[in-house]
């Protein structure tokens, strides 16, 4: 069924430019919409933390029932998202070909607004609703800087995934940024090479010893950035740097890999008598929500009721659900009908988009029902 309110709101919101780090204008518009629906809206310090002009928006609406549901999508979009002019053709919405459509993730924002609006209009008793509209999801995961102490929810839905409505993302890899700083010793390469410690050689040994590429079905690693601090060819290299990353859907395998990374770098450096400093930064934790978790049993039930085909897949890239699950609010991703996001060919099946609004409402309703039991 067509939903002109959703379509109009989508066009209204994609018309506001909101590249990562510059979400303030859209945040203001969303604040007004949420306040109209009875939410108390606050902005956190994520903008300052990640050098943007806007923080994450947290919107809370107390309910009649004892229990809270968390809903999220992100306000930012890819750089090629200025001056979007949506075009509708045969039930599909796309851009005019010069920009992205920004259905990633404005469709998610509209889905939550619609779902909440309908749930409130139904007049039925509702749970406490906790909405987080995040910033810089595409770049820094601004959601990392949110204040999680304000949330009571034990689970949530993140409307931020490509694919047909009814598709849920129950896991995504965790990832680390890995840096190796090697210190050797400079010496004249012709007259006294034995007095030097060659950091470039240590770098090569480490890179050739570390497992990389596809390590197993769930784990990958990559070391694409290699550099030395030496520019003269007659000096033994004394500084070298390796920058790479590792990811896995399995937290245990990822932890094992990081251990191996550490010992490999330290052993090889020691063998050469070189110094080594490692920087190991978790960019996002892996998440996995089992299929018998209430998030998914409820989703399956709701999809059955709305006659929407229900599927669960593991995602390949990190999303806000990684961050939220890591912070103690297990979440799954929810598709809202778009494909080819991040490209000028991005498109959205309108029937799916409209269904997502009904799906969000039904998820809130079923969650409310579950609290009465
Ligand atoms: Zn997204």
C-alpha cells in the first residue's frame, strides 16, 4: 500500500545535505519532529569528539508499560549526497543519476518516525521508546561517543541495511587497526653495515610471516601500508612502519589473531635486535545475535503476520549494531528496501520502504505485548 506521508518525509529529509560530520541541519529538523511526537531530545558530545558540527540525537519517550525498546538509524550519508533530487519510476525511487539517493540511511530514519508515529496514534499502551539517531556512521562511528547510561533497553533494532524489507542482519565482523613501529639503527651502508640494524628487513620479515588475506571463512587481515623513515640509499634503515587491519565475525578467532600478531612482531624484532612498538586499536567489536534471541523470534512473528518474507543473514561490514551490542544493547540490523547504496545507482523499492514503516510499528506493538505477559 502506498504511503505518501513516508515518501514526502523521505524527500524532505534527503533534500537536507548531511555528509558525515555535518549533520546539524537534519538533526534540527528531526529534533522538531521527535518533540512533536512527545520525545525528549538531547544531543551528546560526539560532534566534539569526532570534529563534526553535530552530536548523536537521543530521543526518549516514556511509556505506559514497564520495559524499553531501542531503535536506531544514522543521520549522515556519503559525500556524494548534496542536492539529491529523487526520481520515481515504476515503483522504484532513485536519484537523478548525479548523486547517491541517501536511502542509506534516511529510509531508516523515516521508518522509525513512521513506526513510532503509528504506534502512538494507535492509542495502545507502549513501552518506553529510546531512539538514537547517530552521526558519522559512515566514517568514525559517532555512536561510540553516545552516553549509554541514559538507555534502559535490553535490545534494539537498527534500521540500516540494504536488501528487501523482512531481511535482518544478525552479525557483523569486529575489526582492529594494527600498527607496527620498528626502530633499527642507522649506519653507513658501504663502510659499516654490520654496525646497523635494518628496520626495513624487520618490516619485510614481519609482513611475510603474518597470516593475511582470507585466514578462514570468518577472518581476514591486510597490511597494505608499508613505509620506512629513510630516504638515502647508502644508510641502513633505522625506522619502519606497517599499517594494517584484521577483522573476524568470531571474537575468539579475532583475539587469537591479535595474539599471534603481537608475538610474531615481537619475536622477529627481537631476533634482529630491533625495537618494536605495537598499536592495537579495536575499531568496532564483532556482534552475533542468535536466531532464537527475542529480537529475531519477534521479527519472524511480525513478518509472518504482515506477510513479509523473513530472512536472516550475517553482514560483511561493521554497523552501529556492532557498537550498541558491544555497549550492552544487543541489536540486529533491519533492511528497508534499498540496494546499491554508496553509489549513484542507489535505489529503493517503494513498496518495501512503505512495508518497513508498518514493520517498525508492528515490532513496537509485539514488544509491548511481550511486556504484558
Ligand atoms: Zn548506513
